[in-house]
C-alpha cells in the first residue's frame, strides 16, 4: 500500500507562515538593537564604570531588558530557520514526488514559489585573510544580493547588515552573491576571531 503523498500546497502555506514569523522576529530584534544603540552599548559591554557604579549615560533596566529579549528572540529565530529549512526540503520533495507521478517534466518556474532576488544592494570592498568571511569564500568585489533576510526590497542602510550579523553570532547565515555576472550562494558564520568584528570584511552600499 502506497503511503499518502505530502500536500505541497499545505507545506507551502506553512513555510510562508514561518517566514512571516521570522521576518517579524527580525523586525523586533532591530527595534531592540536600536535601544542598545541609543544607549551606546551592544550585547556584551559592561553597564557599570571602573568603580562598579551604573553609568549615568545608560538606562540599565532598559538595556538589560532589551538584551534579554534579544537572546530569547535569537533562540526563536534559530528554531524557525531550522523549521523553514525542513519545510523547504519537504516542499521540493513533494514537488519531485508529484513529478514522478506525472509524465510532465519539472518546469524551472515551479521552484519560484518563494522570492528570488537578483538585484545587488551592497558590495564587498576587502576581505581579511583567515577571517570568517575569507573562510566562507567571500571575495573582494562580490556584490551582495541577499544577506540573510536582507535584500534589495527591504534594504535601507548598511546597518541592516550589521544588525543581522550582531544577532547571528555563531549562527549560519545564507548569502547570495553576484560574482562575474553569475550568482553564487554561500554560508557564513559570524564569530569572534583574531581580527576586528565578526566578519573580517568591509561591505558598502551600492
């Protein structure tokens, strides 16, 4: 007896719902990051001075609350990304299964159920050797088409990329780059290394 085939339409609807929730979480994290920025701190800077007293320039309660919320949202974001990945695998698996039952060949457009961006919004100007960016395969001159959830449709400023990096330390980010008139997809893990920052490359808006 054949097992029932997965419902491709239902899988697509579920994945789109997960993507919507992911986008919402990223908006919330940007808002919380803005609170930290307004106080002149990030996720790890001390909130007290050298003598152990709270810094007058920092709203300690607000910063601690924002940091806690960001950590919670980061965990939710990681879980959602895994669910989305499994959902996409199931979606394309169902598509392949349907094709196996049908004599019609798979059309390339069938995989365009999710947005595919081709317009670059930023450019890599330099990459430091042995940095996370270098190890991921990023090269100077690469044009950035997608950086995690950031793309040409929602990009506003280069700080959008910084926000994604800050909230993805130790977590894999998918990048779509344009190199020599062809598109490539790589995985980048922002992390602390011997040099400055979490990437080891410089990116500017186009």
